[in-house]
C-alpha cells in the first residue's frame, strides 16, 4: 500500500474527529485506513438481532436472514456449500427458523464469500438468487467455483416483498461494479426500526472507481435519510458488529446496540465519506505525473485485502 499523502491525512483526521470515542465509528475508521490488516475472529453463535432478523456468521463474514410470515430472505450466503450446510442451516434451526422456507437469496456483491452457498441453497430449496446485472457479469467473467446460475437481476431501487416485509435494494457501486445495499424494516416487540447494510466496504484503488464509491455513499445516505434508517449492519466485522452481537446476547432486555439512531447512522456515512476522500487524495497523488504507480492495481481494487472482499 502506498504511503498516505498530506491531503489524504487531512480527511483521515477529520474522520477520526467525527468518530470520537464511538466504537462503531472508530471501527469503521480502522477498517478504511490504508494498509491496515485485520485478524479473523472466531465464529459467533447464531443470534437474532431483532425479532425478524438473524445473523449467521463465520466470524470474518456474515449473512443476515430476514424472517417473514411467508419465508426467509437471506442477505448473502457465506463462502461455500459447506458453510451453507454447516453454518447457515443449523443456525437457522437453532433460532427456530425453517431453512426449507428460504425463498430468496440477495447477494450484495459478486465475490465468493457472499454468493458461495447460494447455488447449494437454490438447488436444495428452490430459492431464487438475486444480484445486480453488473455483478452477474462479474461472476460470469471470473467463473468462480460454486457460482450460482444466473437468475434474477436487481434493479436500482427495487423493492422485494415477502410476507408483508418489503426490502429496498439500492445499487451502490464502488467495491464492485454492481454492489447492492439493502434497507430492511426490522422489529423487536412493538418497536419498529429501519436497518441499512452497506453492501461492500473495502475500497477500490483508482481515482475513477473511488469517485464512483463516493457517489454511492452520497446516494445511499439520501435513501437512509428518506427512510429514517436508524440501524447499521455489515456483512464483515468492520463495524464493531460482532462485539455488539455479544452485548445483545448478554443483555437481551437492554438497549439494542444495533440501533444507532438516525443522527448516528448518518454520521457513520459521513465518516465513510471522509475516509474515502482521503483514499481518493492518495490515489490522485499516486497517479500524478512523475509518480511511479504501484504494480498490481486494478480498477476495482484488491478485494482480497484485508477481508478477501470486505
């Protein structure tokens, strides 16, 4: 990773100031700091984050299950058929959900740690697999093992309804050409909240792709504001999410740590914006005349670092 530039450091410093002592925002700053590496945490037990939303995780990557009256919508499917069989299915059963009712699998982006179990689940239960057209093309071009057969395409702003629950799916390209970020209604008892899940965190490396990522932050932040999103979720441990899950497990009757509130959820995106502006300043400096470009850089970024795809 190339060294940070003075202009980049200005934006990183602003992000740290915005994050303050907030552990969720500080974790995001750490995740987006150039050159940072992250350990792979142990897999947590499955847990319901809300009455209608479960997290099923291997530690370094997680899937979310939206539980509706007419079946389950999975957001991502972990890395492989083996993980689908040995993590997702028993995890759902442990939480009282029937895997045979999996109706849809929404793949946030076309990397194997998010679609790896989708083909197995589609073949076993007849679940339909959704991905953006750009990332179906990405998968077709790379032809990875365990890739699902091309199925339903996600349009920008599409609404997926099952059992009275409507999930909004927004294109947020940057991490991949067709990354999708969902907005999900969640509930605990009589409390109602709106959750957002940023579909792909690890940034690309070139100025063009970083500008695309920044535009996605801005458009999704507007959607969050429009829907009063007050819950933050992630498919990787870059947001203090695993720690918050354990807080919830130990104090199920206390305040839900995933409910940030609307102001704090907006600040999360503002911190992300500042970190990406720092990344863009660094990338522009690397691409300036007279600066030798580091080898091995791709338009979409080296997605396997630090999380394989984040």
